[in-house]
């Protein structure tokens, strides 16, 4: 009896981990209407594909029309409630946007990009941070 209970619990845990992994490895597609920055790279407006990398907490962000892409080192972040749709969240200072977070639909765990030195300086000198979000679909 005890071994059956352990086997069932192990199987349920396996399913839960697999479901979380499947949600977080889905690629997102978003049409970003403005130029934005990730780390030291400036990327043009356009359609982007966001793929979780093979390495944990690394995202590949690629512009579909241009030969522009960047790997982004991230950390985990948690939401109070899982978003219903995928989302890319940007911090905006004046006319400069920085990618800040990436969220998959139905998952309360997301990716947070660290603020660079440039972003921290802009935040200090700005009158405030505006948040812009762009809807992303899973493909």
C-alpha cells in the first residue's frame, strides 16, 4: 500500500513538473510597435519570437523580418495571478523602452530581465517609469 502511494505521488509530481515545463518552453510571438533595448542591444520595431533557451533562465529574442536577435539572461518572477494571455512588459523612460518581463499565458511564473546600468541611470533621471505591455501569442 505504501509503495503504491509513493508511486502515485511520484507520477503526479512528474506530471506537474512536465506541465510547468511545457508552459514555460512555449514560444511567444509579439508585434512590438517600437524600438526597444535588451542589455546593450537596441532592437527595431517588428514581429518578434521569444524562445526559452536550452539553458535555464535564458531567452532568445529574435526579430522575424530583420536579422536581429539577442540572448537575454533572466531571473524568475512570480505574479499574484497568472495572466490570461502572453505578455511582454517594458519599462519606458522618455522615448526609450527596455524589455523588463516576459509572461506565458496561464503561468504565474515569468521571466524578469535585470536592469542595466543605462536603464538605472535613465530611471534616476526620469520623472517616472511608465509601463508598456504588448500582447504575445503562443505558437
